[in-house]
C-alpha cells in the first residue's frame, strides 16, 4: 500500500503561480510512475502530467509550457510547478501513483482556485 498526501493548493490570481507537493509513504519501493490529475466541477477527472521513475515526463496539451512536473525519488515526493495560471485551471488536483505491481493509488486532493 502507498499513501499519498498533497499540499500546496490555494487561491491565486490569474497569471500567478502555485507549487503542489505529493508526499508518498508506505510501500514506496513499489512506486513506478507518479502524476497529477485534476477534476473541475461538473467535469471528468483529467490527466495533467506524469513522470516516470527515470524522469520522463508527459503533459496535457492545455498545460504544456506552463506546468512542470518533477520528483525527488529519495524523498518519495512529486511536485507540480504551475505558472501562468488561468481561471480554467481551477480544479481539485489529485496526486497519482502507479506501482510496479500494477496498482493505482490516489491522494485526497487539493483545491486550486484561480481568480480572474
């Protein structure tokens, strides 16, 4: 089992920045990919960004050039640096882990609100 705790959400004006953190605990040896998803009110959960253990990244088109995902394997922590935030980035952001055994784990979510 892997437990995930997100932090760093909040309220920011359009054009501002936030940095989300996701700390993993438990069976951290099994962590393979880490990532961030988001869900806005009335919408389905969508991929924001993922990163492999080796550091390869993947981004949704809507955040390319504005968001940067990174991870510190020694600290079992993933980060999402969000710059040039837009009102449409408002959502609950969820940390995600895919294990080497094929299991998926989710954090409890952190709210990001971007005001215009």
